[in-house]
C-alpha cells in the first residue's frame, strides 16, 4: 500500500488515512492530536470502553460528522502517552489528567475545550482568548488550535523525543514540535490541509528554535514502505 510521504527536516508528513498508516509506523513517545469530534452525530454514536473499538478520523467536507470508532483508539494505542483534544466526546478510560483551554470569553460556541490526557497529572487550565488566535495566527482550518496551546501541551511531556499527530489538519502540532526541536510525524487525509501543513512546518523548520529565519528546506517525497 503506497502513501505520499514528505520529509521536512525531522518531520515526516504522510498523506493518507491514519487507520491504514498507523499500523505501519513505529510506536511514538506521545500522540498529541485534535480529531474531529463528530458533533453532528454526537447522540447517535455508541460509547466505548478500554479494550474496545473507538472514535473517528478526518473525512471530506463532512469530516466533523464522519464518526468511525476505530481511529482514536488506534491513535491512543500508537504511543506511550496521549493528549486528545475533544477527549470528552469519546468514551476513553477514566483519567484525572484533563487539560482545559479557557477561551476567556462568552460566545455562541463552547467557552472552553477539554483534552483527555493519559498521563497521571492534575487537571490544568490554559487561558488564551480566541481573539488572540485571530490576531496572531492566520486561521486556515475550521478547528485550528492556537500554537501556544499545543506548545503548552508538549510541556507536560518534556522528555519525549517522538510526537505523532494522526489527525494533523493544518499542522499546528508539527509547528510546535519544530519550535521545540522534537521529531514529528503527522498524518492527514485531506489534500488541501496536508499541503498547508507541509508549508507551515517547512517555515517553522527554517525558523528553528533560536536562530533567525533562513530559506526553508525543500520538502522531499519518499515512499512509506
């Protein structure tokens, strides 16, 4: 089975379905991801428990209604530790380590979002207004998380070397990994978001963590197998 693979520095980006790609990859130190929550079908999907099937994967224009209960479980089991945004929408096993994004404002949507965390840590809150995201970052994905939020998540797993985002979207997790010098593997099945992620991560790799920006490295395509 062939997939498109792009290598950018220490980032490995794969265009494909995570359910097909993850079984071919080595185990990671951390999965940090923000899968579609399937809110449109929230009350129509079965609950799951540890050891069973689970969750969902990126889809087409109806991606947030594309509920498939094998992908999130597969993602969580692909790493030693996991942080899953929207984890409250999936029946993952109990954890005290929930992370909270407080958006610091009231509006028609949720005032905050939750991430399920497999690590045995006390619940933590990150305060970052949605208005800051619009001001500091160009939003290119409907559920794009702020870059500082994803960097904050990585701070709870500071000793990890390899990070995977099986629902990469526009690549914010990969940008945070580039800034922190961590090896990143991202999987995305939407072509347009995969291309955006390649561009964003390429720019982040060029900027590095301390050095001034330089010419971005050119992506290199390679076969997965």
